[in-house]
C-alpha cells in the first residue's frame, strides 16, 4: 500500500507540473518557421523567404476576434517604433473574405502588410502540436504572436491568454529588444 | 493491484482532457415544449448553456467586427413571432486596455413571443431554430459557429 501511495503521489505531482508548465511554456521555440507565401487584399505577394534577414513579427488574426482587434493599434505602434530596427510586422488573417479584411485595414490603417490566409493552411502549419487537439488546426494560432529571427527560426510564440491578456505586447517587445540587443 | 494502477492512469488521462471540450458542445440549447391555444399568444423560452470556462459574445455588441449571438426560428405562416428578448451582456474587460466586451456565460434565456393564427389546426408543430455565436475561452477564440435546435409547439 505504501508503494501505491508513493506511485499515486508521483503521478499527481507529475501531472500538476505538466499543467503548470503548459501555462508559461512557449511552443515551437527554436524550430524553423514554416515557410509561406501569401497575398495582401491588394494582391501584393509576401513570402517569409523574402523577409529573411529581418526579424518578423507575425500576428494571426480574424476580424471577429476581439483580442486581435484590441492588439491592432499596439501592433501598428510596434511597427512604427521598430521598423527602423530591421523588424517587419505582418498580420496573417485566417480564413476570411477579402472584403472583411479590407474593412479591417480601413479601420486600423496598418502601415504593414495584412496577409490573407484564405484556406487557413498557413495558420494550420503554425499550430503547435498537442495544443488544443480538439480544434481544427487553423483555429489554434488565432490571436497568437510570434517573432521569427533573421535566419527564419521561431524565437517567441505567445498563444492567447485571455486571463493575462497582453494587449500592449509587452512581453513580445521585451523579447524583441533582447534579440535586437544581442545582434547589435 | 495492476487493475488499480491501470484504472488510475486511465482516470488521470481522462482528467487531462477536461478543458479540451469539443467546440460543438461549448453551447447547448434546450427549448421546453410549449402548449398554446389557437389564436393565443405564448412565449418560446430558449435556454442556452455555455460550457464553464467559455464566454460567447452578447446579442448587443459594442464593436462592428464582433459576431453577436443571434437566433433565427423558421415559422409557418400560421405562427407569427414577435421581437426576441436577449438578456443584457456582462462586461468582460480586455486586460491591459480600456476596452471591454459584452458577453454571456453560464446559463441564460432568450424569449420569443409568438401568436398562433385562429385557424391553425390542433396538433404538434416542430420549428427549426439556429443560434449563431462566437466563443472564446482562456486560451483561444473560436471561429463563429451555429447550433441547430428544434422547438415543439403543441396547439391544443
């Protein structure tokens, strides 16, 4: 019975630890960012490959996503403050009609590209394995932010956390500053 | 002893999936049967239950891009529905901003008054309804979804 209790305690501790770590752990860090080539609503093509040599901030969004819209002005602000530091910001809009995305552009007047992932295949590639397994893969990265480094590696990945929502992108900027200062 | 270990491991496995509910079950809709006399007014009570840990956008939203919770019921010409009454949404503050959303969580009720035609035949009528919603939980926001339900009206 003593062994059984030890076994149970070990399992509970291991289980709790996995769940706690899952809160803070960023997925896909150090992995090669999946390549993509997407169009803006005006038809201009952008590929991750062509942005190689820059730090790329990617935000996955949908017009109906309230957290994405709350972050939108801060993404523009981030672009204004960091575009001179070899940083490119892009929004990847997931599975929506071009006309809706154009409305979003009109509302926030983004100075950076708003890309259309019409079939959700790019978002699906960025869905971390094992995260929200019950969801369609293209749904998982909605409202997430990533930093891809100059070599195309994922260096920051924040999934949405509505309880500790970071609309002002504080953690992303902090990580970006660290990366930029390391390459100065 | 092996059986106890196996059962325990299985239990742990099941518990680890407790917050990964299938999005189709985030919202459940139930409508009790309504009995009404021909030519009289009655109410359809649509009971909506939002899974714990989730919220859906309210019917009145404060942003044009937000998908509000809406409800449609197909009615025959002998049943005329009035204005749907949705509850008021609860304020959900978007951390770190001055913005807030209006949302529903837990259980709430939407009521729809209706009137039957005087000449409607006695019997059971099954109406088809649809509730459209957009849900979020602590980790993600889900694509807008529609849940279908039926409304049984018995004309007596």
